[in-house]
C-alpha cells in the first residue's frame, strides 16, 4: 500500500512544500473515492499491492508506420538547410532563379548523350561509312559542346549582372534535398519504396535508388547530399551530461518509428497516487499535466509548463480514472512509478464496469486505425475491466465526443482531452437491457501543503500557499486566485459573481462552472441555471424547469406533469404515447384512445374500435369494399 512518506519524497524531489496534514488529506480522499475500484482490481491475478497496480510484464504490441515521426525528421532536415542558407548568405529567391538555369544546362547535356548514343548505335555496311559516321559524331559533339559552352557563359553572365553569388552546385543540392524530403513525407508510407517512388526520387534528387530499397536508406542518401548526415547537436541530457542530438540521434528515432515492428513492454494499470502526479513523466516527452515545472528531468525539445498540473490530482481523487502506461521491458525492479513512461493513456470506468472512456494516448497521438497503439491498449483495458467485474469481454466502441459527453459527468481541473479529440473513444458493454450509470470524471485538487481543496489549474499548490494572484477580466481588479471565478477552457477569471454575470456568465448547477448565458437555462422551480441535459421547457406554463419531464409527447414536447400535458390538449393512447387529442380516436367500448393512422378502424357509421375483434363483437363486419358495417347491412 502507498505510504505518506513515499508521497512526500516524490513531491519534495520536485521542490514542492508539503505537510503531513496536506498529504494525509490527499491520501484519505484518494482511498475513499478509489476504494471500490481498488477492491475490484485486487481480484486480478496480476495485481501488485506495493505498486497499487495491475502489471503485465511481457505484453507485446505492434507499432505501425509513424507519419508524425517522418514529418518531425523533415523539420530537422529543413532546420539544417536553413542553417546552411544563413551561413552561406543565400537568398531563397536566388535558388529559385537558379533552378531555371540548371534545368536548361541539364536539358542540353541530356541532348548530347542522346544524340551521341543514337549515332553510335547506327550500323553501316562498310568501313567507309563507319569512318564517315564516326567523323560526323565527333563533329556533332564539338558543335554541341560549343553551343553548351556559349549557353553556360551567357547564363552565368546573366547571373553575374544580377549580382547572384551562390554556387550553382550548392543551389542544386538544396533544391534536391528539400524536394526529395517533401516528396517522401507526402507519398511514402511503407518500409520500402516502390518502383514508381524510386523513379520519382531519381528524377528529383538524381540519386541512384532502386525499387525495394528501405525508405530509411533513401532518406540517409538524400541527407548525404548536403552532409546533413554529419550534423552534431551537443546538448545536456536530463542527467546534465553532454549528449549528441544531431543526425545519428534523429535518424535512429526515425528508423525506429517508421519500421513496423512488434516489441514487448511492461504494462502498468495503476491507481497509485505517484503515477497520477507522474502521469506526464515520459521517457522523451511531457504534457500539460506535468508537475515538473522546472524541467528537473531534463526533457529535451518542447516542454510544457504544467498549465494543467493540478489535473493530476483531479484524476487521482475521482472514483473512475486509471493511469495506463508502459515502461521498458528489461526493468527488473518493483517501483514502476519511478520509471519513465513510454506511452500513457487515462482510462475512466463507471461504477458497474460497463462504460469505459479512453482519452488521448501520449505521446503517440490519436487512434490511427486497426493497428494503432490506442486500439491495442484499449483491448488490454477492456479485458482487465471485464475480468475484475466478472463480465463477458464484449464491447461496442465508438469514436464520438457527443456520446462521451452524454455518458460522463466531469468536474475538477484536468484537461478534458476526451472531449477535445475526435479519436478518443467510449466502450459500452453489449447489453441493451441494462441502464449504465454515467462515468464521474475529475475532482478538485487538494493542496499538499495546507490540505484544502482548490480550483487552480496550473499548480497542485493552492493560491494561499503559493501566493498567486490573478486579474479580473471584467473590472481589472487583482484578486487571489482562490477567490476568483474561472470560466471557459482559457481560464478567464473574474473577481466576483457580479463581474462574471455582467460579462455574460452564470453559474451552472450541473457543470459546477460558470457558463455563457446562451448555453444554459434559468429554471424557475429551483432558481438555478441548468444545461440542456438537466432541464426542459414546459410548453404549458412556458417556463424552463429543472430535472426531467414527466411527459414527453411523440412530437418531442415536454411537460412537467400530466395535468400540464392535458391542459395543452394532449391525451395518452392505450400504448402510453402522448398525442394531441384531435390526432386520436376514442374506442368507447374499451374506453381507450388510439391513433387511427397506426392501428384500429373506423366503421361506416363513424364508430371507432382499437382492433377488429372489438368491432366484430359489436356486430360489425367488413364488406366486399373493405368497409366495416353492421352485419345485417352486409346481408
């Protein structure tokens, strides 16, 4: 079981001021809300009590072609080209003007080769003709060479007059490398290039490449044109040591990412508090939830400043969220929460284990299809949830933000990526006879220093302990962030309720946040604002009411009560559906209403019966014309 001392050591490593009271409050709230889920997870045979996680040590995954890695490598190449351009004082427009010249020279040289080969292949009937032809070939070559020299001299004179200073060979190389990388990133999606791709790359780069060549080898050849394969970038790694992040590092990452392969990872499905605080501690990446604001871990490249760092506790303290991550397969210890995460995704499950939301996979991005990591992780998690809830492993999966929104109740300070990315999914148990309780995601964080709940997104430490202030967007006054009102994804702040309302925001009783007035409705019955999912408009009293209507007509009209529906001219048919009275017919025998367009019958003397049996019992019979009349009239 997790201890307070472990929590203390973890946070103090990243320079957070903590107290026993603060950490105890976090631990108590975590265990209270996660207890049911923990008890379920303890049933799994792979449960690890020390890590508070289910651990699979030999899970195998398959990684497909990573287009993003290819694009990232192209950015590296473009950056190095830009450095060459700046070093040589080259103007891009100069290169573009040079292309025309180079193409004309190449065309002339190709003409020489073609004509020469044509003459050399000509067969003659006698030696004399051969001599004549050979002399003609020599003469023709001389003529062409003179013309090419004249053309080259003329072109370079034009260049000289235009004050062009670049070397034509360097210009050609730059054009070849840029166009080559543009073509590859736009067209190549397999480990090896095709015949058509090989021909196109030859045309663009003049490199001799063959069909079936590995794409990485082709890219390496293109980089050699400008000696980009020799580039070094010495930077400090996370341990403060010098490390080369140049071509060899970038190329190795590329080769690893675009070559489809199967590999093993240790997979951890955790409810450990440290894994929530460390949910963005990737092996080479971080995200907006990181609590490592000073980048003590030394993550290279883009590093987020933790603008949603308290979201770690928002997930930690709710009843539904689980951290799913992978670590290197050769790790032999038993402190998984201390290891760098290769991938991480948050899963949220409802109380009954029949609804499962998968958020975005970091750092690999979105669900790219049948072979994606997102799908493979989801299948592992679906099996685990089915096992611990002792249910069959049958799920319906949807990529639908509206479906996720309709089945979740969210609060707290976490970044709701599951409501932002179209590839996030919701899985539902295949059982149409059951009603599934919605998933409750999020919780307001608790300050590890004072132990009080707060609403600050960008820090796990509250404003009182951190001394942070903000400026009111409406009146400009400065106010402590714990006294301010935050609204919207951009965290606009207001110093008081009056300022928020004056700027068009009101408190919503359902989202527990301030929303735009046009997005909510004021309900007279409880004097509060509600969103569309928690209120309705009563057509009889012409007011918005909270909760759910007692009557919903077949037209979709809502009423708070049966009396209100009747007062508006609606009646209920014998099937329980509500219609306007003038749309229904009344069966006086059975004393029920029914809709004549869908069932029942009307007799010639304008009697109405809900079914034929009742009509026959009342002495009616259908005549040859299909009309219902009294039996004596038929006779």
